[in-house]
C-alpha cells in the first residue's frame, strides 16, 4: 500500500521535525579524550588566541580576521544567550581542561533539519580531535531529536575537514557557495548523514 504525501502533510512533517530540533537539550559531552561543554568567560583569551589565525578563519563563514578579544567575548555571550546555534560547545582536553576549539549543532542553513560545525586551533590539528568531537555531536543530534538527516559542509580546499566528514559516515550531496567573512564567496561541498546509516555506525570506537 502506498500513501501519497500531500504538500500540506509534508509541510507539517517538516514543521514537526523543526520543532523537535528546537527542543534539543545540550548536555556536557564526554568522550575518550575530550570534554565538550558550554564556552564561558574564562575561555575568552584562549578563543581569541586560537581564532586569530587566517588559516582557521578562511575555512569558516562567520569568523572574522583579524579576530580580537572583543570578538571572543561577544561569541561567548551570544552562545550563552542562545543566539548562535542549538548547542555550542567548547572543545577541551579531558585530562588538562585546555581549550582547543569550538563545535556545535545548529539549524541547517539550506533547509530543514540540523547541521554540525567545528573548528580547532592550529596547534591541535592532525590528532583526531575534530573527528572525536564530530562523532559526539552526531550521536547527540540523532539521540536527542527525531531528525532523519544531519548536514555538514566544508570548503572544497579543506582536505582535513573532508577527512573528518568521511570518517563520520557522511555522504556527498553536492556543491554550493559560502560567504566567508575572511575569504569572501567561496565554493563548498555539502554532505548528509541519514539516521539509518548512523545506526550502523554508532560504535565509533570500532
């Protein structure tokens, strides 16, 4: 038996999914090497230090360059008030508490559903931290909401982020353009991960 979904029904289904996304809780997330927690005032200097790097900023849409302490303080304040994203996290080392970067879950800018994003300071590149943080975000998004699909994107020149995306089970979904405060209008690759695929990949440590 096949049931045809009308535009009206599809619209309400999309509204239901978006409402579910709005209700997501944002607990502290603990992984093997990381603690993902809300950013706070004590992170401002570390954020400013790591984010004031053109190699970081040019890969992101909303990070200005140069990046000042005032930018960092404003970011922390807006994260605290919920102005940016559904869940915004500071990525910290579990053993030392050292701040390494940020990640989060936010509404998908190109349509319904949720999208993840992340950045790490250059001293912490190449150690698998971004992949570990991405896995934690993905698990939270699918466990805390009933979304069927999660999104992520990266600049076409960002090979390191592409590796994280591939290791996280996302599938290529096309190309687009991104307005970057630091780099201008640049081409991006878009990826999606559906719930069924995530279920098959939940044991990330394997």
